[in-house]
């Protein structure tokens, strides 16, 4: 029957205990070993279909009722006996175990076989029993893909559906009760079923739109839009989505089906090519202590999807989970849906015996490529089961990887650092330079790709322009996802002081001929202040050592007068006396950076400074630099904002003067929304 809570053969063994049950045992064996593995139009399937309608229908429904949930209908919208204290349970889960979110499951039609029209709690919605068609049949296309629908409970008993005009009220009552219990979202499953129930309601697409839109409106009203869509691959479902954005990209994770795991990764990657343009694909759960756990973990690391497990209590591989999940429970999630690289699009990575699957994605700064040997198993649509090569015949393959496999990742110097998580090895390559990595059967690796960039005015030990790039956290699969932002800074306080002098009220008329000139100087002040303020937030130790004295003598009074717009009346105003929006925005940014610097100078925080090597050589510089630089040679500050904790990998061809790091607070921007962040500052560079 497929999908049973109790396997069909196990159920038969428990029910059939006497010699007179031998014919039934033989029939069960014949179904499992012959019918399920036969073509749709084959004689065994036709014979079995006749038997289910005319001889064994009641016995089959007994199996569905006792061993599965497929024949059950929803009778109430309130918790049943298992969850009478649902609200208390959720409060305990959140308070005792620190869970942030709790989701509940329901089907789009209520339950697997819909709702029960005879149940008192359902009658107000006027449900009816609906069949796929008046003559008890599904479409030929559906039957070709899944012949078992011919003897499914929905074929024999119909599905209890609520008319479209009442479905919004149904979802509203369901979701409001879940909200009252503290539920944060739902997984809406079995969505494809409604596409077959459109007879008398304008057809499948129309009734599907009614159901999906009603569900989304209710989820948006009561659960902040938190919904995972599932079993929703018909185009009627996909094209109906308006407000929910997450949808499953695959069949289930089957822990007891060894052949399914490589196929699962193939499916989610290639399905995401299409689904990723419409929804954010969900790659389903997995178990961390499982023979295929590392394969699934590597896929989730590059999939750009949520990471969750279906581990049994006390059965966990925490070493593996720590490569995916940070201590605060968040993950280093790539920004896009994971997709196959261009050279994998038309290769059979499951059975051609030679091709590895490569999945690429982008982080905020770096790129990532997952490589997988998925040869040896595939889904056979003809007989609707997994087919495999015999043990020992699954080949090893070699993955050929280029930095350019990551779409849109650009290096100004055309070079990249590639870090292998499995090999713990770093390579520096050109954009199209190929590296080869062998993979054993079911083997995988996650490669971080970091674009190298110039360190301005710095050379390495060989006199060549210095290159550097932050790579990521060493202990994480997608370690590059920890890098939230990077910038290189140069310039000094003296330059800022000179600008402040020019902007003093008594001098502004001399230094700026018109309002535009004054605004241009304000923008220069904003740029320099933001550089210093960012360096303070991300690498205050460096500022403390080298620039504290200079900052202490800045004329914050002059800054305040600038913020107040007191520039000798030189700033342009409209007829009502208001400053232009551009000017207001510039002044707001200056005020923000000034506050940061004043706070920093008022209470210096402890810094951890790594002992540094001697200063690197620098390019010769124009003599005019001496007037604006506060130190004899230009210092280059590379500021890296990092989410998480652990060993931070940085490639540099020149040696750093110092490296400092400290914890910073949560930022409001998406890029820097880490609960905890560590900033590494490289000065000069090499190491």
C-alpha cells in the first residue's frame, strides 16, 4: 500500500497466524514482490486492481485503518487526548529546552482523508465526500506515476472536503487555536490531493487556488506567515502560492531505505533548478546518527535550506551537528537555493559511472561548492522503486572543481582560495583552473571559495602586490557562511581633522563657494567617520593602540555644530527652511558615527591582541600623503565581520602587524544579524 505506519508484510505476519491463512500470505507475498514491481498496464496490476474492487476490498481497508493513517479523517479542530494540554506542553518545551519555534503538522484538506462530515465539530463547514471523478478514477497521468492510487482509501471512500466558500473559516479557526496554544507555524502537507478533487468546483486549478489562498491568508493572520508547504509539486499548487515561500523539494527522508539517500540528494538539487525560481526549496530532515548522515549534512550545508533532524532522543552525532549548527542554534545558511553547477546539468550523476554532482551556492562574501559521489542508485519510474548496483560495483569518481563554478563570484585579481573541509587543505587557483578531488562511493566534501583581493599599497615578501581573503570558520561545513562583511580601510585622523577645520563656521565661506561644495565636504566627513566607527565596532583594539590619542583631540564640538547644520548658513534649504533629504541623511550618518566614537573613547573595552611580526614593506607613496596620514607609513586595516565562534581561516600573502578580535552586538542589517559575532582585523598582512 505504500507509506504505512506498519509495513504491509509485518502487518500480515501479525494478523495471519493459522494454516488457513496460507492463501492470504501468498497473496501478500505476490503483491509485495510482483504487483508493486510491475508496469502500470501489466497483467499483475490489472488482476490486483480487480481483486481490490471485488474480493479483498474490506481486508485492504482493514489494513489501512489499523496499520496506517491514510484512511483517517479530521473530526475536531481542538487537540485530541494526546495533546489536551498543548499550550502547557509548548511552554515547557520553550522554557525547559530553549526551543524558539514550534510548528504543528496538518494536511491541506485537514487530514489524510480530509475531514469527517458526520463529526459535530465539522458540520458547520458543510463538508462533503468528494471523489477524484464520478467513476471512481484518477487521471491516466496520475495512474501512470502512482498506480496504487487505484486501491487507495481515497478511491474507495472518497475525501472529506470543505466547499471553497467555507475553507477560509476552517483554516482561521484551526490556526487561531494553534496560535492560542503558542504554536509559531505549520507544515501544510498533502497539498497535491486537492488538485484531484475539483469535479463540480470549477476544476482542479480553481479549487486548489481557493484552498492555498485561504490557507496562506490564515497563516499570515495568525502565525506570521510561518508555513512549510509539502507534497505540493503539481503546478496547480506551485503557481497558487502568493504569501508562503518555503516548499519541500523532494520525497521524504527514508532512514530504513539504504538506496534512497543518494537519490534524495540528486532530487533536491535538480528540483531546486525549477522550484528555486518560485519558492525557497526545503531539503527535508535527516538523522545525524545514520550511515548516510555525513552525505545529508554536506547537502544541507550547501542547499541554502533550513537544517533540522529527526533524531530519536539520545541518538545524536553532536560532532556532526556542530559542523552545521552554531552554539546559539542558528546555522550558516547559504543565501540561494543550492543548484547543480553548469557542467552537471545534463549528466546522469546517479548511474553514468563517472560523474560527480557539484552543487554551488553563495554566501554574503564567499562561495561554496558541495561535491558528491551519488553513483549506484536511482528511482525506477517503470516499477516505482529504487534500483541499485550490487555492492562492490559502485564506482569511485573524481570531482573537477573550478572557482568559476560559483556563479557571480568575482575576484578583481582573478584568483581564488579554495578550502576543502574534508581534506583540511587550501589551494590558490585562477578562476578557471581545475582541481580534481577523488570521492569514494557516497563520499562528499564541501569547498569554500573565497575571492582574493588586493591589500592596497602592501607587498609580500617577494615584492609582489599582497593578496588576501577571509575564508571562514574552520570547523564548519559551510565555514564561509560565517563571513558577513569585509572591507579594507586606509586614511587617518589628520585627514578628518583638516576637513573639520574647513567646515568650521568661520572658514566654511572660504573653503566652499556654494552649498554643493559644503555638502561634498560633509560627505567626506561622513566617509571618514564611518570608516573609524566601523573599525571601532569590528576591531576596536587596533584603534585603541594606534589612534586613540588622535581621536581624543578631535573637536567633537565642531562635529556637533555640523550635525546641527550650523555651517554659516551655507547649507541649502527649501522655501520652508528645511534641509534637503541628501543633507539630512548625511548629517544623520555623521551623528551616528560620532556617537559610536564618543562611546568608544569614553569606555575602552578589553582587547585580545595576537603578537605580530615586523611591519611589511609598502609601496612608495606620494609626498602629499604625509600631510594627511597620522603615521610614517600607510596602515591598511582589513575588517571582517564574522558570525559564530572558532578558528577563523584567513589567507594572506603578506604578514600582519596585528590581529585583534572582540565580540560585537547584534546589528540591525541582514548582513550583520548575528547573535554573536567575532571580528578579525588584519593590519598589513601575511599569515
